């Protein structure tokens, strides 16, 4: 019965896949219609996709040759950013299962470590007002009227509270976005310290202001970086912070390539009316430098443009969004960049004396962050 249901599901997917699927190409090329079908290479083999002829031709024109031993229509024959990223997630999970806390893949997601690394390479971190290692030590009373409270470990804006003190109301804060939701300090501390997906220590940093885009949450820039090169970046206008009703749908994204030029990356169109910081060229160079400090072929470097200059956000190994809905040619392009970055890294490790470690630079680091610098290899 299970086999019959599985066959029925495969047939349903095969019929659904026969419908034309528009593929949008970069560089001003026309939109193509293609058919993607499900096929089996042998009886009992798992079904796989078979790319339509138009897409295969487009991949070839873009310089993507299929791997030896495959057919041109097999998507597995080409580099894929999404595939490499999902593999990296599995690697990190296995390292975690083995308890290897000091491996570079385990160290990167820590925010204070990111700040220290950035400062050592000449990228300014946000000013850190205080760091607390226990919940009982957290004291908001001595902080400025506006600040951001964070956990050192956490992802996707989880465990991040950009707030302003409400005048005249004790221990009351409002979120620094369009909703102006109110929370007590006790609520914020409880949320931060009891969420099992967050990790200590906790700290307060300055609330940044964007150099473009008006008031509200600062616009961050996310650079998909491949060991010294940038594949693409996006910025977003986010009028509401995580947790507000409809916060994800309210975000607007603009995409640029490694030279800062507008580019289409996903099935959803880029919002070219979202303003770009005049510091974008400087941010691109900073992302390249920071990505080479990490002994991995890919990281995402998050930065802010502010009136005081470029400010560090964080370094992320495994971004959760903008992965599975990339345009096919962009997924292949970034997949090839990942593989070329891996090649450059392996050459540095084998022949150029690079240690397999996160490498600090020579710039001065604020005292509060020095303990979070990577240990010398």
C-alpha cells in the first residue's frame, strides 16, 4: 500500500512538473519558458528533476558545463549554492553532535566574537555598553535611553531587542520600530534568558541609525561572501521587528551584485526604490576582508551604513532565507563561486601557510571585546 501511494505521489508530481515554469535570466535576456519533469534513471531509483532544454542552453551560455558522467539536463551536474549550504548545515550538526565547540564552524555565529574579529580588521563594531554572564547580573537601569539588548548566540533576529525607554514609566520600553510595542524590562530579560535557542552572555549595544532610509530600524546589508569575493548582497527595509504581526511580509528587499550593481536574484522582484548607502563600496571591501579571515568557502557578512561609517553586524555561516528560491542561473553561479572559493582556501591551507583557524587582524580592539578575539593559531 505504501509503495502504491508513493507511485501515485510521484505521478502527481510528474504531471505538475509538466506545466511551464518561467525562468527569468539576468543581463537583460528575455524570460524563458521551460518544462522541468521528474524522471527515474533506473527502476527503484529515486526520482529526480530533468531540466528543460531552454534552461540547459542558458546554463551553457553562462559558462556552466555539466560534470563528467552526467547528462546536461540533470541539475546535479551543476554547482548549486543551495545544495552546498544544506551540506554545510549537516557538517555543523555533526560537529555539534561530537561536542567540538572550538571548531571554526562552531565559533562564527557568536556576536561578540564577530565584533572583536571585525574590530581587529578595522571594521568598527557597535559600542557595547555592558556584558552580563548571568541572568541575575543584567541591569538595565544604568543604560542609555535607547539601546539594543542581545544574546551572544542566536539567529534570525531572535534574541534581539532594539528598545527605547518610555519617559515617566518605570522599567518600561518600546520597540524601536513602527509598532512601538511596549515591554517591561523584566519581560525582555525573561525572554532573553529562558529561550533555549539563545546562549549567554547577554549584552547591550548602541542603537544604530542608518545613513539613508529615515528613522526606524537601521537598514542592514547582507553580503554573501566566498573567501574574498562577494557573490551578491541585499539590503532590506524592515518597518517592524521580529515578533510583530506581519513583520516578515512587510520587509522589502533590494539585491546587488559583487560590484554593487542592481541584479535580480529571486523569484520575487528586487525593490530598486529601497535606498542604498553611499558606503556600499566600502562595505563590499570590508565583507571581502572579513570573509578571508574565516577558513571556510562561504560566510554571510552583515554590515550597517551609518553617519559614523560602516559598522559591523555579524557573520553568519548558514543563512536561513534566500536559499531555496534563487533563480536557477544565480544558484548555479553562486554554486560555482563556492567551489572556486573552496579551491582557493585549500591552496592557502596546503601551500601558503594559512592555519585552519579564524585569523584576527592588527587593528586595535575595544577592551570590552578583547577576551572574544580568536586565539592565535
